[in-house]
């Protein structure tokens, strides 16, 4: 049971996964792309932690 909110958050990982696959295929990444990826991941983690805190 993922729920609607977590399902939407999970869909934000699709571009991150594509980014990782592209890196594994030999693409040379830039610092802007790394910052964007880290920003996306940190926003997802922060939102998940906030929702867990709010439910308690």
C-alpha cells in the first residue's frame, strides 16, 4: 500500500534512474546535473520524513 502521495513522490525517481543509467553508459556529467539529482533526492527524503513526522 504505497498511497497516492508516495506514488507521486516515487515517480520523481524515474528521471534520477534514467540519469544513473546514462552515467553507466559513459555519459560525462556536469556539476549542475549532480546538484539537480541531489536536490531531487533530498527533496523526496525530506518530504517523506515530514509526512512520517506529521502522522505521529
